[in-house]
């Protein structure tokens, strides 16, 4: 059989050349579409459930939140393990599935069970974590603004930068760290409340009632209709102070009569610093599991450029200090160099033993052809090209448009937190 195949190939050189060129074209096309990773994602199929129960001790969270969720998630199809962790104000569960299901089936099953849970404390709502893995951190940056403090930068990060970056294709989530989360604080003077004959519940009810918008229908005037609505959302400390608690003898009692209103920050349990500055605001971009990191980073950088030009103040910019493409390019450069050396050694050894340069070159030519065939197989199976699946020759290196340069001014980031974790 092999002899007949060799004879056929020798008698049909044009067909062999055509099939070789077809293999090369298909391999190059597959290479351009296959996701390129430095290392593969070998994690299990998992669904993570996060539930917040602020202000409650871990044993209360365990009894009232974690245990009911564990019971509800027991017996899921193809589930093999449930891991739970409970701490102050937080319940964290990870459901692991076997390899017979995909991530979206697993998340759907978990979500159906979560919607049917009864008996959880009022206001507690379990939610699924973003579809990302431990190797999903593809981009880190620091938000830098001249003349802006940590509170202003954190507000800009939470309400502008993170929201815009989450809209980039392939991004699962953007985690914000550092700075101070802005908060309007109402410090009630109990003596004044008692002196006016009020209760603390009346003050709390007035605050919740005074920060709502209301619809009022419409008014017809001729052939036109005017929509009527009441705008009551609080926007400043002064507006909070003017909320009415009660009316006595036609005189309103306001929040500012019984409390001191100030602008503060949510208590935090950690800091993020860089270059001796202990008040840095950074963001971590998480890639959705299974996405092409090169394409996700390309779209992300384009969105960052647009955001810097149009959505941020002139004195604020996004300074990256980690980019996954740097790791990918460094890894590929090492692989390319090793493959080039290996191909030269193979050709040299063959020439030394065969004494024929043409035979040595033909055998060495099979190395890149075999790799192109590997790319075709990876594309058909939906796998990524990484150090465990394949190695690529130098001639197949991605173009500059796919591999970004190393970010400038890369400096270390230090993160400090206590045992309870870090404020986000």
C-alpha cells in the first residue's frame, strides 16, 4: 500500500503540489481563526453562586443562606461536587460538573434551582458569578487623574470606565479595587429626635420615601398630552437635609433638623498602592471563558482609546500595567526560537547520515506541514493553540496587529488587606 502511494505521488507531481498548497492554505486559515493562548484552560465546568448578607456573622450566614442554597443545589444533573465557603456577610458556593455538559447548561441548571429557593432572609438574592476562570485576567490598568482624589477616581471607575469596558465583546466582568466608594452619610442625633417627639423609624421611613420618582399620568390640553411625573431622587447632601419627616403646626421637620449630613466613604478592609502611592485605583478585566484573548484584547484596546478620547475628563487616562498579549508573545517567541533550532538540527543530522541535502530538506519541510495540519484539527475540534496542544514555527508568528507591544512604565502594584478580604 505504501509503495503504491509513493509511486502514485511520483507519477502525479502536479496533484501532490496542489494538495500541498491546499493544505497550506487551509492551515493558514485555521491558524488565523484558532484562539492562541500561552497555556490552556484546564479548569472544570463550574458554576459559582455568590450571595451577600451584609452585617451578619458567618454562623448566621451559614444557617440562613449557605445551607438552604446547598440543599437546593443538591442532585443537579451531572454535578459531582459542591464546595461552600462562608464568612462575614458573604456566602460563596462552587458547583462542579463532569465533562459531559458545557458551562451554559451548568449555569442554566443552577439558575433554575436558585429561582425556586424559598426561606432566604428578606432582601437576600443569590446570583451567579461571571463566566470566567482563574486564567481569565487578561488586562489590568490603573486609573490616573491629575488633581483628582481617590474618591473621585473610584466613582469614575465604577460609573464610567467599568461600565463602558463591560460592553466590549468577550469581557465577562471588570473588577474595581482601591480608592474610596462615595457615600452620603446621615448621622442622627438621638437627643434631637427624642426632643421633637419622633422615632428613629420615622426618620428612616422619611429617607426611603424621599428618594423616589413618581409617575402622575398625563394631562390633555387640546390635541396634545403632557406627561406628569414627580422627580424625587436625591442628588446631593443638601437635598437629603431638606427631606420632610413630619409637619407640626404647619412647620415641617426636616432631616437636617435631627441629623448631620456629610459625604464619606464605605468602610474598606484593604488598600491598593503603586510606587509609594497607597491610594491607587485599578481595574482587572476578566475574559469570558472560551473567548479568543487576542481578539478580546484588540476590541478592548479600541474601546479604551475611544473612552479616553470621548468619555473621560482631559486630565484622566487609563495606564495599563498588565497585558496578556505580552505573555503570549513572549511564550511564542521562545517556542519559535526552539523550533527553528530544532528544525536546523534535524536537517543537519539527516544530511550527516544521508549525505543528501535534498532528502534532508524534504524531511525538514514536513515539520511546518504537520503543524499546519494540527491547526486544522484544532479548528475542527474547537480547541485553542497553546503549549500543550501544538507548537508553531517562526514563519507562522502572528502579525503585529495581533500581538501588542509591552505596556510602558510597568511598575509593581501592591495590595494589602486583612483577613476579612479587600473592599471592591
